[in-house]
C-alpha cells in the first residue's frame, strides 16, 4: 500500500456552510453582477439527493423558509 497521499494537500473545507456564505457574498459583491439578480448558495446532500439552501443568517421570524431542492433519493433494490 502506498503512502503517497500523505503528501497531498487535499484542500478540504472545514465549515461547508461558512464557505458557501463567503462564496455567495463574493459573487453578490462582484461589480459585474447586478444587485437585482438573486444569488443563493446550496449544499448537496449525497444521501438524499437534495440541495439545501445555506442562509447568511439563521432563520428569523418573518423571513421565508430556506429552500430544499430535489427529490429524496429512491431506494434501489438489487
């Protein structure tokens, strides 16, 4: 068995939600992106097949519920 993978910087993301929020903010702040275009960030759940919206702030009363896109994964029998 090789140990070559020990020397690779895999660039993993420690906090996926925070990473998505930063990316969304960066895109929204770009001078070529008009402010009236809605920009959202999602995480893909590989177990359910759903995309879960990441909000910049925790849900507050009066705000719309976060979106969940996609259908639950169908169980496959062999």
